[in-house]
C-alpha cells in the first residue's frame, strides 16, 4: 500500500509540474531572501559545481548581481517560488582580463585542450528543448571557416576592440525541476535581453566554465547560436559558424581561513570555454 501511495504522489507531482506556468525575468531586490534560501538547499553535488560563499558574503554577491542586472530567474507561478537562476551579462572591459586569465585560463599562455569549428544549419539550431549534441552536426568542411591563429590569440587575450564577451555562469535549478527545459528557456530569455548590447560588434564571444562532469554539455552553445541568428537577421545565410576553444581551468575553493584560493589539483579541475562568432 505504501509503494502505491509513493507512486501516486510522484504522479500527482509530475502532472502538476507539467501544468505549471513559469515566468522568466531579471532578479529584483524582493528576491534576495529566497535566492539566499536556495543556496541553503544545495546538496554536495551542487557545491562541487558552484562556488558557495558564507551566507553573509553570498547575500552581498546576490545583491550586487541584482544591482548590476546580471542575475536572471525562473519562477513557478503556481507554487509561487523561484526554481532556477543564472548569471549572464556582457563583460565590461575592466573585468575581462581577470575572467580570461584567472577564472577561465583562456589566454594564450594556456594550452588549448579543444579547438574546433562548428557548422550549424539555421533550421537545426534549436527546436524547443531538443538539443542535439554538437558532435552530431560537426562538419569537416567547416574547417575552411576556421579563424586564423592570430585572430584567436587577440580574442583570447581580450585585445579585440569590436568584440562583445558574454559571461554565463552560476546556473542552478532546483532538483525536482531539472530535465524539463526550464534552464534552457531561462538562458534564452537572458541571452535575448542582451542582444542589443552585442549586435553592433564584429565578434561575439560566449564565456563559461565547466567542471569535468559537465564538459559534454552544449545546450548553452545552441542558445547562443539562436541569439546570434536573431540578432543578425539582416544577414542572409543558411548556416552559423562557431569556433569553440577550451582550456584547462580550476574551480576555486576556500582555505582554512575562509579565503578564496585557486586549487590546481585533479579534484578541482575543469574547463574554461570560449565560443566565438564572427559577424
């Protein structure tokens, strides 16, 4: 009888979830308390993937990101709760060097672990939440579109004038809401809100870090492609070509005094990613 009750309870939740209505928006001051509470819900696996500060510091970081309009959230209108959040913004020049050099280790001083060119037909970029692995649409013919090494170097060092760098990170979705496309939709809303900030540039670059467990995830690249397609509708093309560069990076951690430090060992190893679109 108990097993039947558990199955029915799960079924009721699934049905309710499928019928739920979600809204996607920038985080506001009124969301600070609830966002702080979400961090308290993190399990060990979440803490392995995201940097979690002490409660007071975390609150300050949340407030700063809200003030700078960098934090986006998904809200379950029926359950009346925040279920997902992420940080996304166009990086100002004064912050770019630190992200490229220290956080993502993408500068030319670091060895590339991946250097590929993706050839994406427009009609295949994004169909709702059906995200095909990028390897399935790679084309050897796309090599002819590959960026020249000096251009890659300029972009990796952040010295290209006409370039918008979009940072994506700190993404989290409550466990019982995962796998339903909520984070993908939130990415699309966030990326769409930034289109006016990068549509006048010669290059648009997506920056993000990954722990080793997530290096096969490519949904954010397809969302980026969709935003590119929409931002440059004036261009008559049947394809989008992207260049994906990746370097070994490390997730920071805290020392015994509570200071944030870089720990360059296997347990903290991950990847820094740069996805480039040339207009």
